[in-house]
């Protein structure tokens, strides 16, 4: 019986997939199926999977549409009660699935489980021990770049999970989907899509658990980054904040949000000769231009601000009851 669907979005990742898929073959928990969603790659990714990984379900996107399209296709193509998202540039430890999904089974009041992400080449250093969202609209990773000395090795409630290695109850994703069935917001395309999902989940009262025993080694933007990341982060920081801040929190956070955006813009202007800096400015301008459309999409319940407010900032870790 398939209890878990592991969904791996992939774009030109033929050099990355073998390490990721080999690690999944070595998992101690076996009630899962792997689905690789190929985002119209131009390398040998699809052929590699068909030839060497017959156990993997391959979904090929009709055109290259970015991370959000790939993940939404994968969610639609699967049906198990637990959905696990995993980047193709990762190598999960053998007990990863056992620990990650096992935590959701042990704590039924939690909807999402976050992995401990460590650097692939410096395995004693952290990339994320859970994701957070600051009052200024800038997302962050708890423990990023710190040496892992066990300082986060307690199962605890956190703001949200990095979608590069996270488990979700399918019923939660279905509850957060839009009218077309899309779970992740298609307008975001890539980058910050998991931040948006975390904010929507928190607003709705869904809870996230950090599972430090669920360890994944991450190569960090091996299939992205650079100019692309600068543009979409510049744009999506603005859109995610405008879309998800209930009015009481929007007015409270507005000064800090504006200060952060000006700081980002000034840093980009200082490095204007760099392609990434120019992309960041283009992204910010694109975000500003889309604000009227995003504003019209805003929908909130009376309890959204109460559910979200305690989780803004960095003082939000709690042990589960």
C-alpha cells in the first residue's frame, strides 16, 4: 500500500537525480512511490529515469513553467494521504522518510513536517532548521550557515517548512488549493512559493512540526539561483507580503516592509553593474506593478490575523504538547 507520494520537480537535473534517487532507494521506510515531474528538460533526465529507475513515475510537463507548475502537476498526479516534496539536488539520509512522516503520524494535530536541511558539502553545517517570516516581509531559514551542534535537535512547532524537503497531509493541501486545484500559487512561478503556502497555512490555523531526525543534505540552488533567483525573490517578496498580510498586521508591518524594500533596492543600485543586482531591481518593479491585481485577490477570515501574528519574527519555536 502506498502511504506516501514523494514528488521531485526536475529541470535539466540528469546529473543530480542519481544521488537523490539512490538515497530514496536506501530508505528504511518503503510504503512510498516516487514521482519525478520533469519541467520540459532539454537534457537526458527523462531518458535516465525511464532506463535506470523503472520504479519512478515520470510526469513530463508540456512546457517549462517553473517550480510551481511542476509541483502542482505532481500533486494532481498522485493520491497518497501524505505528500512529500523533495528537491532533485538533495540526498536524504536513510531514515529520513521514516522520521519525517512518522512525526506526522505520531502528532495528528500537525499538518506539515519540516526536515533538517544540511549543506551537501559541509554536512555539519545547517541550511534550514525550519523557515520563518519576519515583520519586514523577508523570509529566513532558522540556523542557516550555523555549525550543527545539536542546538535545534528538539522536535518543535515552527512557523513553516522549506518545500525542498517537507511532508504534508494531502487533506491540508487540498484545503489550501485554489478553485482550479492549484496548491502552490501559479503567479509566483518559482521562489517564495513555499513562503506563501506557509503563510496561508498559518492563517488557516494549520500547524508545522520541525523534525530534526529527518536529515537531508542539500546542494543549494544547483538547478537555480543567480539572476533567476534575484528577479523572482525581488518580485515575490512584495507579492507574498501584499497577498497574505491581514489589514491589522499590514499596517503594523508596513514601515518595516518599506524599509526592507528600500534597503534591498539600495544594495542592488550599489552593485548595478552585476546582472543579479539589475535582476533584483527588475523584480521589485514587477512586484510593484502587480500590486493592484494582488490586492484584488486578497481574501481573509476574521481569525487570520490572530493565527498569524504570533509567528511573525524569530521568537516562535515551541515544543509540541
